[in-house]
């Protein structure tokens, strides 16, 4: 039986949050440059939180509204993201911004203003931002999906075609009596 969308939101979100917090702590402990421009870091993380509150809410509603009914025996077709994949973009972005963005910009002859903010502090914004996104996914979006499931007596599942670029494709089944507390 496939894991429900709510379950995947919770475990993938907690995985991202934990790795984001660990990465942030590591950067703060090891890289002095990660503490550069704290006001900029706070502002950018605040903008992220506001964006999650507006766009995140809208995209969740769009995914739920666009979900189609699937028959109970066919819900196993949406492949969940392997948990080790969840932090890969965060780690790659952090390392790129911290170590390679500034030298690469100089080597390519790009204007200095494009690279001046690159560094381990930008990497910290990636890791801390990932922690915020993970917590938002695990606790806010998961609760919104839970409310939609209760109202509609449905259980949502991630379906094939879900990608970072196109968004999450959902399907739903009618909740079976006696299973109302599961999911």
C-alpha cells in the first residue's frame, strides 16, 4: 500500500528541516563567513516565510483542487521521493554558493555585483531556508491536507508526474469507514 500524501509531507518535511538545521549549525560553527550580513539573512528568511504563507497556501489548494479520484487498488503508482534525495539540492546549493560561486563568476568575467553576496553566509541562508520550508511542509501543509481529507472524507496520494517544476500531482480515494483515523 502506498504511503499517503500527508505521511510523505510529514517525513520529507522533517527530513529537510533536520538536515537544514544541522547544516546551519555546522556552518555557524565552522565557517566564520556564514555569520556575515546577519540582517540580510534575517530579511531574506522573512521574505521566504511570507512567500510560504501566500504561495505555499495557494499551491497546496491548487494541488488539492486538481486531484482526481483514483481507484483504491491504483494508489501505489506515485513514487515517493527517497529520503536521501530530500537534502541534496540544499547541500549542492550551499556548497556552490559557499565555495564556487564567487571564483566561478570571476573566471567567467561576470560583473562583481553578481558574486559579491556569494559565500558561506549565502549558504547559511540556503540551509536555514530549507529548515523553514521543511517545518512548513511537515506542520502547516500537512495540517491543511488533513483538513481537506476530513472535510471531503478523502485520502490523498502523490501520483506520477509530480516534479519540482510542475508541482505535485495528487489523486484521492474515498476514505473507508473504520479507517477515518488513519492516513
